[in-house]
C-alpha cells in the first residue's frame, strides 16, 4: 500500500477517514515511520505486526501488505 490515493483507495490507511476528504498531511507524515492501521479499500481495522525487519498489515478481506 502506498500513500498515493488510487481508485481502489477510498479511505486513509492511517486515520480511517475518507481519502478524498482532504490531503491528510499529518497522516502522510506519520506514515513515513508507521505502518497502515486501516484498510484503504474497506476501512476495516487491520491486524498489524511490527518486526525489526519491517511490518505487515493484514485485512481479513483484502490480504496483507508489507513494508
């Protein structure tokens, strides 16, 4: 998942609010260091695991993103 909004990304992956509801500058800044918390496609809260080598965030509906 990326910070750029694509047609399938309807929700901000950090705050869960509508992606088209503003530029979300605080969310973009936080995402430089933090994994996503919400699925950008369905707004579900994701299961996030942070490891020394990176992170994974899993949506039960849309699968896993890694970073």
